[in-house]
């Protein structure tokens, strides 16, 4: 009974009675206030709320997995150490593990997501910017982060801006549509990096997608950061298969650099049975191939009418009806760059034969990081049989040929 009583007392609950609390914690003040110069500052940055906030289910022990530690971004820092974050009922305090360094501009950001005891969650972030002796920062960086594999903006992407040549790195997160407005920061040239932080640990890990842009002094427009996987080894052929009777589809292990001109002499297609080389006339991405060699657009009269739309006459009889087009989504794919693809199509000068095996050797194919690769693929058509044309009309075997009728010119065999 005593253990149960102690456990119940240790759990913090709001007092009974009174109206139901449905309002998120309100930030009342910060200490110090933003844009102050504090050469001898040795305390902690405080975020003060109007009510007791929750520490969360995970305590903050300095490992970076505490619920409040995940909400705090302190920069710059001499190391990747997690800052010291403490819960003080209605206050949250933050300080660097290595202590405040002189003549630096610091930025402490408390992200949205602070809960009260009723699990009401804040939706806005708060930033405290101050210096320990240097000038008050006024610079700002603006841009967005796009996943190049899908051409879509990435919400909550990690933004790192490294001040050059000091190598001091400031960090923040993009908003819910992949955009960021980062500041105030010290004036100077920056190396800006956008990271798709998949595990949310606020660091660039191996195999995570990112992009970097160098921004000159005084320039605030970063533009789009097109994040992709930076493989130092070139792409290899993963598979090869018949695309149609005159082409082979080659799939690689990595995305390929869009727009690259793969030389025709860098690929060899050989029939395995007699080592005959099949000449390749073109190399292109599948979308380009379909545009040039496949006409799949249906005729206008073959498109089924939309039964949900009124006929033209009915539309004319309703002049007051306004058709509103919904605005484009801010997470819609970007079109300023072609998307990354892992496939190429090889156009041949002669058709592939059923029952044969073809060897495809390629070299000089580059990934977006510039690394070159290639390899060998095998197109096995031994299990494929020649398919007769089912659209041809079978001649009537019972009909007698007309011996008096002259055959058409196309069937006359020239004896010259």
C-alpha cells in the first residue's frame, strides 16, 4: 500500500475541479531577451511558460533522446554534444555542455511540441539570439529543401549553415512545406546544407540524402537544395530486360545523373550464341523513349465522357455557376529539374530474337555525385517463343483459288 501511495504521489496531475484546460502552454518570457550583448554571460537560457509544462516520457540525460532534448537546437557548438536541457516545472533551461564561448553569436531554438499536463501542444517555435561580445547578427538565409528522387519538398528537413572561414555551424529545421527562413545570423559567406534527417537525430548520418550550396557574403537567397544520396562508388547494372522488340531496359543500383550524354561506344550488346554485336542507335531515359517511339494517346472520340459533368448545353444555361480551380499544393513536385531515375533504354538497330541470350556491357554511366560505373547485364529470352500475329485473318482453306484473277503487284516475285 505504501509503494502504491508513493507511486501515485510521484505522478504529477492537474488539480481536480475547474474548467477543462484546452489551451497550449503560453510562452511568457525568455532569459536573456533576444539581441542582447552579454560578454560575461554564464547562466542558462530560460523559456518561461504560464503553466507547468510536461517533461515527457523520456528524461533528459544528455543522450539526445529525451523528449525536451529533441525540441532544443543550440548553435553554434564546438562539438556534437547534446546541450544541457533541464525541466523546471514552468521553465525549460538550456546551456552548452562546453560552456558559453566569448565573442560568439548564439542561437537557441525551442521547437514546437511543448506539452502541458493535459497534453495541449504548442504549435510555434521560439528563438533566443544573443552574443557574448560580438556584434548583434542581422543576416538571414532563405530557401527550401527538395527530395531529388521525388522532386517534392521535404517538411522538417535539417538546415545547417556553416560560417566561412570560422567553420561555426548554425542549425534549424525547415517548416511543414520544406521552406526555411534562417536568422538572424552573423554576416559572412556560408556553406548551407539541407539534410533529409530520417532518424531525426539532428545530424547527417551515412546514406542520408543532402545537398550543399555555397552562398556569398551578403546574399540571403539560397534557393532550392536538391537532396540526393552522395555515393562515392559509381552505379552498377542491377538488371537488364527486353523493353520491346527493338530496345533493352537497363536498371542500375543507384539513381543516375539526369541529362548526361552516355556515348554510344560505351555500350556493347552482343548475342551470346554467335557473339554478333548488335548496334545501339540511341541511349535515353524511359520517359524520353516512350515519347519518341510509343504513341499511346487515344483518339478524341474514344475518351469516355465524364458522367459527373453536365453537358455543354446545361453549362450554358447556368451562367451564375463559377468553377473554382483549387490552388496548387505547396508540396507538389518541383519541375525546375528532371527527377532522378535508375533506368536507361537502349534502342537497337535490329529486333531481339526469341530464344536468344544477349549480353549488355556498359561503362561511363555517372550518378548525381559524379562517380562513374557500369557493369554487365544479361537479357535471357530462351524461354520466350515467337508469338504469331493474332490480328491476321486466317485464310479459308475450303475456298478454291481464282485462277483467272491476276495476283496483286506486291505478291509478284521479281525475276530480274
